[in-house]
């Protein structure tokens, strides 16, 4: 457990084409994009994904052993140590893990362990963690239900899981499905580079769009679930609470030119209609 060491535990038997394609995508496009400094990256992340930090603030983390499944560039694994947690961050993308490790160095964290692994086959013994967190990850793996059961397996009795999955039945998911269909149809007809490739070429350092457009048009596996479907996947947990967050209108101000002046209105819509139109569903469950 060296300070900022990335332990490589490569996916082998569990490798499938969708997983290999997913790993290649996130290696090329670590979630959130490139930033001049890790502190700037964290400030941006707290601005565009406030629900994550508000959710974590509902709990005490002191002395708890925490696993983050799909840690990406590490905004949470580099956040929780401030509150006394012992954190293990796991991701399928070694490029993302390297950036998380760079963040550890910049912030001076020495207690975080990082490793590469498969969300559907967590490389840990039963009853290993007091808490598991996973935000915006398990809807990108082929067997989401199996990954949720893996989360339950590695939790200690009484341990808590906090998971965000994309939710169906809201404006952002409807727009996402439509745009992905349009993008694939256009790419099939086009003889030039794909929409995702053009978007990647136009992304620079400190880009407030993050990787939202790249995910929309390029990520291989992208699913969403109803609240009832999410509750079914968390069967076997003793208590399950589901909250809907962030319809996603405010985020459009970062992506669509000209909407910056309406940011206050888009933020108000997000707050007012979070339960009805929330694109993110946060599942908090106790084993």
C-alpha cells in the first residue's frame, strides 16, 4: 500500500467486448477531462456535480473503510480522506487511475489505495468494507445487477452502499436516447470522422464541458433504470432509499453556447423539479 501506488489487477476472464471497448473509451477520455491542476478539477467537479458532495455530507466517514467502485480521476477518493475515511479506489481505466494518483500527490493524501479491477468481479473478500460508493458508473457495465450484488457481497453486515444510476422517464434521458440514435445514424452515413472524434478534437484543458458530449456520443454501454428497477436490483439489502437528483438543465449552460445568461433559471428548474425530472437516482442501501 505505497503512497499513491496504482496496483494493476487486470480484467482477464471477465473481459468481454463491451468491457474492453469501455476500458478503451475511458482510457482515452478520463471522466471530467483535462485540467491544469487537480485543485481546479475538484473545484469544477463540486460545481457541476454538487449532489455527490451533498449526499456524502449526510454521513459520518471517520474510521470507516470505504471502497469506491469506478473512481475515475478520483474526485471522491481524494475528498473522503479529509473526513477520516480509509479509502480504496478501483477503476477499469489505468489512465484515470494515474490521474487520481497525480491528484493524491498534489493534495498530499497518503492513505488512499488505487487499483484496477472489474465492477462485476470485485477483487475483495466478503465483508471487507464499511461502505461502498459508486457514482455514475454501474450503468456503464454490461451486468449492472451483478455489479450491485458484488457491492453487497463486499460490504460488512450493517455496511452502507451509496450508488448513483441514470434514471429513465425524464427529459435528459429522452434527449440522450434521441441524440445517441441520431449520432450513430449520422456516423454510419458519414465518410469522415465520428461525432465523438470531432468532439474529442475540440476539447482542451480546463474545458467546462468535461466529457459530457464524448460520453453521449462515444461511450459503448449506456443504460438507465426506473426507480422500481433500481429497488429490485438492491434486493437483499435491509433498507433502500431512492432519491432523484439533478435534471441536468443547469449543465446545458456549460455545453450549449448562449445559454450562460439563463444559468440562474436553469439552476432553479433543476432545484424545483429534481424529484420529478431528476436524471440521477441516488440509491442509499444498508446491508
